[in-house]
C-alpha cells in the first residue's frame, strides 16, 4: 500500500487491539531539557515490507542517520550509514529492496544556477544490505530526481519510475555535465538490481505529467501551459487528440490511477484544488473529491489502484477496499482523539505500521498485527519525553471580527492551572497549511517552560476547503493577521491567558506573521521572533521569479499567480506592497525582534532576515540576529535546531518571563 505523491498514508488502530505501552509512555520524569526537543526525532521513518515480515527504519544519532532493516521479531538483517544526508522518504520494492530518498542543498555544479534542494536516492538490497546510488554519476543526466511515478515489478524485475533531466556530452564524447538539453524532466526507469537507467518517454516545455499502470506502462499523458494555465490530457503519443482539457491557473498534474482500470485522478489548482476522475475510454471527467478536503490517497503496491482516501475529517474518509474499510473504522476507535498516520501495510493488510501522536504522547511507531489482535510499539520519536512532561493539547473554536468561524490548537503547560497564563502565539508556515492536535516539539518546548501556546488556523489555511483557502487571498497583513490576534482575544475573554503577556513567534510565513504582529499591528505583543520568515513580500516574489524563471519577464506561471493572489496585488511592482511589508514598516515596530535564519535556506533567502535587521537598526529599534551555519529552511540539523530553540526561548523569557505577575 502506498500514498500518491508521498510514501506514506494515514489510518488508525483496532478497537480490539491490545495497545502495549511504549518506552516513552512507561516512565515518568522531570520536564526534559531543551536538548530533548531541539534534537531530531530519534526515529524519522518506519516502513513495512510488502510481505509484512520486515521493517526498514531510519534513526538519528545527532545529525547522522542510520538505516536499519530487521525482521519483525527484531532480528537484524542489515544496517547502512546514511551520514548527514537529509531524509525525504523511504519505500519498499516488494520485500527485496528499500529505496531511501534524501535531499541536499546544492547547485550540482550547474553553471549560473542558484543553490536549491535536490532529491536523490539510494537502493539497498534487503538480503545483504549492499547499497548503490539510485542515479549514478553520468554525463547523460542530472543526478537528481524530479517527480516519482512509483515502483513496479515488470517481468520479474523491480523498476523505479522518475522524472530525470537529461544533459549532453560534447561531440568528442567528453563529459559536459551541467549543459542542459532542456530544463524539464523526461520519464526514466531505473532497474533496482543493476542500476541501469533508461528513458521511457520524453517530457515537454509545457509541464508534463504521466499516469502509469501497475506494469509500468504509460496509459495517459498531459501537458500544462504555465503561462496560460491551460491543460490537456491525451493518450500516449497523441497530443493532437486530447481526451480532456481545461484551465487551472494555480497548477495541474496527473495524480495516478483511480479505483478501476481505465480511470485516473487529476489534480487542479494546487494542494487545495479539486481532484477529478477521468475515464480514459470516454474522456469524461467528474469531480471526485471536494476541494481541500483530502489528506492522503492510498494506493495498492501491486496494481497501483486507489484503495482509499483519508479526509481531513476522519468521518468523511472513504475506503474502497472492504478489508481496509473494516480495519480503518475499528482502528479509529482505539486511538480516538490522537493523530494517527498509516505509514505502510503488507499486501494482505494483516500488518500495518502506524505513527501515533496526540494529547499525551510524543510520537510512537506501532506495528499492528490484525491476526494477533495487538499493536506493538517498535520505536519512539522522543523517548526521553515522559507523559508528565507533555502539555495538554486541544482544538478551540473562535470567530474572527468579521464573523468567520476559525479554529486553533492550544497547548497548555503541564500541571499548571489554565488561568491568566503567559502566551506564545505560534502561527504555522505555508500559509497554505494547518495545525492539528499532535506532538509539536516547538510548542511543547515553550509549554514545558510555563507558557500556553496558541497555533491559529487563520483564513488561507489548508484543510478547511477551497473557499476557506481562497478567503485568505488579498489578506496578507490584513485579515490573515487579525485572525491571529482575534484568537488571542478569545483566549483572554475565557480567562485562559493574560493578553498583556503575549509574544508571537513563527517560521516561514509564520515568521512573517510574527514580524507583522509588531510592525503592521501594534499593542498586541511584547516581543516577536522569526525563523526564516518573509520580511518583504516584494523581494520574495523577485527572488522566486529569478530562481524559477531566470531572466523571464513574465509573472504568469502558477506560483507567481498564486502568491500574487494571496498578497492581493497584480504585480510585485505595485507600491501598495509596502503596506504589508514588515521590512518597509520597520520604523513602526513596537516590540523587540529576534531574527534567525539558516545560511542554506533555499526557500526564503537569508537576506529576508539580514535586510530586516538592517532596517530595524536604521530605525533605532531593538533587534537580535542569529545565523545558523549549514541549516536549511526546515531545521533539518539537530545542532542548529537546538541553537534556534535555545535562542528563541531565551529571548521570550527575557521579554515575557513566564513567572512575571500580570501587568494590568
């Protein structure tokens, strides 16, 4: 069983199962130091082989990672050191091979290219533990993958299907790696036994995506014009005879097979858009899933047909396979109230690996055996965090000033009465994302230091449907910002928090919200802290244009249309952007600001932090600036993640100490 677009899926655990306590749940300890939270999870991934008899696990030791393969009884099979490569995913090919996906920050020695995150892979033989790169160094292609179409067994051999960008050699055959034939990927297949690479079909400058059947055959092809937003789907080799066409300004791609042979799934409009079902025989399309409500698509390992869909609201989830339906519904009862993720399952679905986290657990990987009727913990994320050191997590409902219904996650400090508490507001990044009830290492680190932590799902967040997402368009620095402070007001009205003892912190878009909270808004927060936050939306658009389009003069591609829609402007040259730019409003800052950034951030350029610091200093405003050496946008390193956490907690305690008496 696999998930389209990722190598995971979601489920919950049997009501009849005997849930055995994990090591982290069994012990009671004093509140752990920040090192426990700042470190990477001890276990980052667990995957079950197709026959259900082996587990592949990625564990961390500092910034190093180790892949272990073992039988389900714990007896070892193989162990492979990964070094300091960052994990992207883990996938079994039957029970024969494990493919480990990693990413790294690099330019890959491509002339005049910005550094960016490239995904690569390693093939591990499950029998002897031997390892080889997914893509060997060659002058014929860039050694990175751009899209994953799945792993299939064809004529007894395992192949992985990936997007790969070809390069070229000089006329005399010497290596000219980095000289592009094209800037878009072709579809390649890789023999997992030999490592041989072969092109399946060519791509196109009009963004191409493919749908493959369980035998590795391309059954549908598509093209998407990023300038116009027009798309068309056609049978292989027949682009002049489209089966279906349409327009989607925010993106388009083929997702994979649907429930039956001859049907495929099509995604329109980005992660919160509609998912359509297309019948290849007739070209008929119909809306298959409501906009912005699907969380995971579950596909079969062998046929790659759709088995089920996990929705944002578990009650709306749909399982097309009867066995999966039975397991899913009974599972939900055993872990009610927790966030439970189905990571992988055996082909017969008698064994499933789950990841559970929720109101009182720091994250546990469980092997569910349906025949034996039990769930056995196999690993913990944070084994040094005891139950007593976890703050209570709940979802609260409130309303924005204009009446829009909103939700937010509230984490309370352990063993402290929920009255008149100091507050840390922690808006999520994205902004097309959402916070749920689960163990959040950042929120829990603040909670264990005596703070309530509020994570608002403001308008523009994902998971509430397309209309809710679109309600954020044009509201950066406006209603998206006041949705956050309206949540603070609601908590104050309940008596839970002291509104005069509040700071705001965040990363990425959350960092923008933190900076906007003390530059565009006033009188709400005693301090603000940002990690990799956007301080100047105009410059962010220019940077994205330069990175994605080179010298192109247009802003018509899906990403640019999307961001300009969110910001509510037609062009990055619009002077009105200054009104929603914390950097350009730095002179109006009314609280101390901490700026932290990773020098390897390829998403939000480091200058978004350094230029903000300069603007604040020029305006005579209190500011602190911290650079994390070798860190990316996602805080992928233990050492620098801890450095960020220590700096933020110290900063917040300086300007908003948890033990301070009320100031009103």
